[in-house]
C-alpha cells in the first residue's frame, strides 16, 4: 500500500500495448500481459512518435508507485529519443517500467538511471553514425556524378502558381490539390513575392 496525496490507495499496474495499424492484431501482446495488469491501454497507431492517445492518457493517469508493463521495448517507442523521453517521464514520476521480452526494469534507482543514460548515449551514437553514412554516401554519389541534389520540379511549381493565382484557395487546399506540402506552397508564394518586388 502506498500513500498518495494523504490517502491510502493501492498502486496499480498498467499494461501498454501498441500495434502499428488498426488491421494488426494485438492478441499476442494481450496474451503476454494477461494476469499481470489491472488495466490495459491499447494504441492502434504507428510508434513513430510519442503523440499516441492511449500513451498520453497513460502518462496522465499513472502515479508514484504504479507499474507499467510492456511486452517489448519497440512497443513503447520505435526510436531511442522517444524511448528515453517516455522512460524519463515515467521514472521521474516514481513509476516502474517493466519490459517482459527484454527482461528489463526501469525505476528510480541509480542502476536504472545509469541504464537510461547509456541508452541515450547509444541513441546519440547511432544518430551520428547515420549522419556520417549519409554524408559519405552523398560525397561518393557526387564524385560519381550521380548526385545533383534536389531538382526543382517545374511542373509542380507551375501547378502551385496556377492555384495561387485563383486567389480562393488556402495553402492547405493548394498543397492537397498539387500533391505537395504546405511548406512548398509557402516557399513558392514567397519566391513569387520576391520576383514581383524586383
């Protein structure tokens, strides 16, 4: 039993499950967590970022002394940066995080803090290796005459200019109709303004 805000309340164990899409089946994860949790939180969305409804709800409802159980690390986050942020948020709140497949437990102990720091260092090293390989790949491609950078798409520019000329469409609508991002629409609009100002 733990004391929360002056009241005796039992700590809770939450199970967190994530599948990448609505079509994927969470049965394997449910089976692994069955009997271990008081509540199950299931997200049926990509793990590419931490902005997932059930994860955000979990972060709101957990309290000091609670436990979060996840089948494997990749179900909580797909990249090291998000994993660290989520782990630190939970551990700082006094919550223990347990990964079944990886047999890892993170809590507010010096060993867990060290493990989180090591994960962060490994993640940063991984990101720097990726940047280095990208730079080397671009340098090799340039040397072989294969890399010319991003080519301006004249057709796309012409389409955006035409849609901007209508005057009755928002940047979102133009981006959707032209098949590009809003940033592209704003960039082309700015280029046009600069051309007119000359």
